């Protein structure tokens, strides 16, 4: 304890207080903890792929504090530049101006913090629209030094979409002469992909065509056109990266050239914009796409119709290119999926760590990785962008000190859940009609974890039927009445935890089911009268419906109910041949509209027909597995049951358990 310096075996100088018994000649190894954590978040961006139409009037840019590695966009090579001069720390001063004339400033804002939004308007420079290129300079408030400069095209001849990021600024709002105003709030994270409309999708003429490079070559072609032609010149059908050049049928008009060096990877999106050519608003009759490899050798050439004279639909494959979006003159904008912005917040909870790598199992190396070092307590946020068309779970792995320590986190983006019924099959239930599914007004959330709940919002012109409280069985020997408990509505609106839902038997005279039946299967197609949840794990097979009611899934009653409800009485009359089954609901209570008492806030914009209810299932009580994706089907009955077989509704939701 004399303070005499000594050197530990790790080369760090300490004192005898850290050495064994004060013997400096004795080797000593201090223990240092490598401890990293990571938070992975994925949020869809409501871009159409054609947000920029005409000329730009105004842009809203969110300051993210990231370096140039965070840049992601769909503009052609050579149209964007970004240069980092120093780390972006503390408050900054942002100047947004014409790329060719710095005196024309669209925004000049100081004391900008991460998360703040800067509005860059042409009017601030005395103009009606911004220049062909925009320059963003970011300075340190403390020193005045230039920290970062980015330049990009702002004419709409190059794609400019919500969510595009140029260095430390992300586009969150855009007003153009031809497309009006679009915006989104990055703080409101949506994890669900949009539901594409049914075909046909090509209506009128094509103004913008969004293609994803899937590879696979001419052999992958799958579309309904009779005039398309694909030529495979080299046997490298899944070359990556590649150069993509898009022209009209004659080759005289170049709609897009991603340029050299090759920069389009498998899975990347390219936007073919007619307005990129002066005086053009729609693509021609024919479009030719040429794909070149890294040696600039032509690998593949595809020719197809783009005037809507032949079908062009979402999901069509023309060689190695899949149609994932388009804007047409008569059909507006449609999309097969959405851009997803992923953010990765990496925190060092231990000692200083070096060579921090960040790998996403779906995207690969995250831009900005590896980090040279991370001091104790420091956090760094990286980002990446990916276009998705299906439910996707991605896992990021962060490693440091040559993989001495690591951490993982997962995020999920859920495709819209499509019920897909009715249809004829060997299973008679798949053909059963559900005539009032609109009464299931909302089903949320798409991402849930421990302690959270799945919520279904019901509203109809009659109160929800919570279950069958009495079964009356008539035979030639007499009548038997059996009562079952259904939680009473003691107040209106009311609430009940672990509600009793009457008879939950699914077969036989005492079944708490409706009167639906199938030919040759009299006791197969009746459905639970009580609100029921059906669950399918689709982590390994996103198309599975094995747990649906239609395939014999077991119903799970709600854990809580709010709002208003009533019960029903079922009569089975076996004095008739065939037996007559009827279900008569009780009288409606007073209307409560969307007043749910102690329930959750009602999602905005839902229709109101007078009787509202919320049904809740606790995630903790459903046996769900963290990191898995589920198809969750809900079934409810309304309160009049006037249709043959009953008036049930169904809906499904894709749910990721975090």
C-alpha cells in the first residue's frame, strides 16, 4: 500500500495496491469486462417510390447525427456525394442551399440537436422551387468547423423519397409541384407492411416502375405477358453487384443507368422514372433492361411491355427483376412491400472496446461497421435501409475485441395477414362463409412482448355475444335445461378479467357453438360463440395456416373484456328430423358507442355503429416464444345472429414476439 508503481501482466501501470501482497515482481492480471448491448429497431417508411414529382418546393430533414456511412437512397451513381470532415458531436449549425450557388440558402439553422427537423424551403431563397442539386453543410456550433457536406439531386429526375438519407440528414417531409405534400413521423414506428391491392395494377400508362434485382436470370421469368423476351448471355444469372441500364425499346431513350462501377446488389431496388428524361411523363411501349457484371460484360437482356397493353402486375418477374411497385396514370401508386429503416443502437457497458463489428443476418455488414473503438458508457447508432415484401425477422450481432464479447437483438417486420377464405378443399371448414368480419374494427399490435397484450376492437349495431349461457335440449323424453356462467355486465360500459364465456364444449348438444353446418359434416362446421383466438407459429413457414379454426385450431377465450356485451341461449330440438338448432341472443343493453370504460384507447378513425367492446389476450398467457412470428386469427359473433348459421366475423394479424 506504499504507492510504489508496478506493471501488471497486461501492461497497464498500477500500484502495489493492485499487486499480490505488494510484490511488484509477481505477475498480476486485472479483470476487465467486455460488455456490449444492442437495440435493433425496424420501421416501415410510407414511401411510394415516386414521392418526388415535378419540382421540389420544400424538404423537411431530420438530423440524425450519423456519418456518411448512413447514406441510403435510390439515386444513380455519381448523383450523390457525402464527405465527413470531423465527428458530429454536440449542437450543430445546418445550412441547406443550392448545390451550385451557396448564396441561395433554403435553410440556415443553428443549435440543431439529434432528432430535430430542419425545413428547407425554396421560398427562403426567393425561389419557387429548389435547384437541380442541393448541398447540406453541417458545422460545429462550438468551433464553427465544417463537419460534413452532402450533395444530392433534387430535380425529381432522380428518385427522392421519404426515408432517403444523405449523411446525417434524413428526408421526412417533401412538397413537390406534381405530387403535393408527403411526410412521416420517424418517432411513430410502424412494423407492418402495407396490403397491396388486387390486380390488375397497370392502369393507363406507367410513370414510375420500381424493380428489385432478385437474380436468377431468364429462368426466373414469371409473368402474364405474351410479348416479353429474355436473353441470357452469360451463365452468371445471380451476379452481384451489377450495373443496370434501362432504355426504351429502341435504346434511344435512357430511363436509368446505375452506372459504373457496378453498385446494384442482390435485393437492391431501382426506380425507373419517366420524368428523369426531359419532356417525358410516362414510359414507352417497350422497355429494355440490360444487366452488366463487374467486368461490364452484358449478362442478361430483358424486353417487356410497359404501356399496360400487356399485364404488368406486382410480383411479376422479368428475368432477374421483380416488379415491386409502380405509379400509373389511372391507377395511382401501388407497392408490393415497403422500405424499412433499421436502426442499431450499440452501447458499451464495460471497459473500452475496439474493433466493434455489426452484422445483420438479412442485410450483411451494417454501414459504419466496424467501429474502431467505443469508450466506456458510449453509445453509437448505425442505420441501414432494406426493401421488404414478406414477414422478415432480422438479427443483428455486435462483437468487440476480436469477438471477446458479443450481443444480439432481433427486429421483425410483418407482412399483412390475409385470411384467404373461403375456398373449396377437402377440409369443409375452408368453404364456410364469415359474413360480418367488418365488425372486427382493429387488431393490434404487430409487435408484442412480455407483459403486453393483444387487443381486438369490436363495434356493430348489436352488442357482442360473449357466450352461450343456457342450452335447452329437447327430446321425445322431455326437455333438459343446462345453465353455464357468462360474466354479467354489471355496469355499462363494464369490464371483466378472466371472463366466463359460457359453455366451451365444441361438439355435441352442449356445445357453445353456432348453427353453421356442412353437408355430410353436421357437427364439423359450427363455430365457437365465445370470442376466440387461434394461433399458428409461422416463424419457419410464413404461409402456414395450421392453427386457424378452418384447420382445427383450438380456440382461446379472452383474458379481459371491456365495453358492453350480452349472452345467448341455444336450443337443440331433437324432436325434429333433422334436429333443429337455434341460437337466440339476449336483448341488447344500452348503446355505449366507443366508451370502453377501463379499456385501452380506441385507435382513431374506426367506424361506430353503437355497440363497442375490446377483447384482450395476455401475451404472457399464450405460450408464445420470444423471437417467433405468429399468425393470430380472431373470431367473434355479433348480437343478432340473423344470418344462416350465425353472424360471425374473423380477422387475422401477424405478430412478432420480441
